[in-house]
C-alpha cells in the first residue's frame, strides 16, 4: 500500500474556453473570456510554483487531445459552465485520463519506482534506418518526424536529472562520425553519460553502463526497436523496464509517464551527466597509480551544510539523495517532500556533506 502524501496547496487548471468567442474578426485573444481564464491559470500556476508545497495540475492538453467539439460543453452550453460534455464517450475518456493524471502526480510526489537511467539503441531507434548501409547521409531523411520528437524527449529527461546512455551494435568510429553528421548540435554524444558501441551482446554493454552509473536495473529503461534484443537483455536483467514497438509513442511515454517525472528539478540535475563522465575518467586514472596517491591527487575538500528548512539551497538535492536507497540511504526509508518538511518543522534537521 502506498504511503499518504500531504499537500498543503494544490489545484487543477480551469478548463479554458475556445479562443473564438468574439466573432471571426473580433479581438478573441485580447479582452476575451479565453484570455481571462488563461490568465487565471497562469496566475494560479505561478502562485503554486512559489510555494514549497504547492502543485499545479494541467488538464487542458488532455481536453485538446480529444478535441474540444467532442468533450467540452462550451459549444453546447454557456462558456462559464466549465464542464465536460455528458453526451459523448470522449467525455468519459477525458474524465478517466484526468483521474489517471492525478494518480500519476501523486506517484511522482511519492517518488515511486523512478527511472534514473535511459539506455537507447541507435539504428531505427534514435534515427530512421541503418546508417552503415547509407553511402551518403541526408540528415532530414533520418530524423524528420518521430526521431526528432524522441530526441527532444530524451533531452527533456536529461534536464530532469535522468541519465542517458547508448547501447548499439555497430562499428564505433564510423557510428560516432555519422552521429555527429546526423544530429549536429541538436543532440550530442556528450549528452550521454556512457556510450557503448561495439559488437558485444547488449546485455554485456548494459552491465557496463550500470556499473558506470551505479544504478540498479530496477531503475533503468532500455529502448530498442528490435524485440530479440529486448528479450536478450530481459533475460539478463528481468527487473529492468523496456520500451519497444511503435516509435511514434515513445515521446509521449518519456514526457508523461510518472516514472520519468520529478516534483522539482535540483541544481545538480543538469550536471549529473558530467559528474558520471568525470567519475569514469577518474576510475580509469586510478588503475595506473597507487590508491592513496590517487586520492591525494583529487584534492578533495569536504563541506557540510546544516539544513533546517526547505529554503536552503541544498534541500532539493538532499531529498533526492535520501531516496536513492542503493547509494545514499542506509535505512531503506523513503521520504516524500511533505513528510521531510513536516519533520524539519518539528525541529529535525539534515547534515549534508559535499566533496
């Protein structure tokens, strides 16, 4: 059973009426009911974002996905009714999806089963086709459509603090060159904390990626277009998560699945990839010198922060690390944002060390 999460402030968006209210040539976006409701939603989101325990739940994108004509009763009733149409099956669908989004938001707040690492294949996964079979690469032919959307979703996951890695059966040198030709600066190999491109079984390469990142298979997601490759990895890591099938749906899954969400993005999230890359370089250097000499060469200095409230700059990162049971939590107890804030308010405090 899930532990309860207390949220002191929270609200869902108001349904925004159609912009077309004042006539075909009227000033629909300026001074209209649409502008008013849109402004109220913006103000509500800003207000809740400024609160340490406030969250705004958007639902207008769900309504728009199904289409206003089939789910929003503003075309049938008065615009201020702010309701869903009871006359269509789609109206039931949107109500169901809103409840699912609310449930997903609660899972995010509880940090239930988060994905911390996404491992992606390349051919027919990060681009269309097999680049090794191409004599001349025309980038847009391989990236237009779902590959571009997939790449954008990967970068958004990276912004949230999820690590990215590559596992591909290919010739490494040629593939790295073609990767750069294809993506340029839109997506770089440097965006991935580990790049394994060779002809070894993918389960072996993924084992290396997991060692490099120090992440359990339970918190890793492997994406590959080929079902046989998925099964080969699944036999080695039965608790890993997998995504295959129609690539057109991958973007939506990565952007909206509760497992890839975070309640707040910490300052360290954007630096996590660089941190793992630097760790790999240090470990490689450590092989060639005495361990004590290697530790002294790092020139590490420990600094300590006493955290007594949510306003401390290290609070978000401390909460994040407390919930990483395989690395920084020796008790196995997970803390929600609200629970930790209640504990601090009762007189508790955190001692955070950084090197």
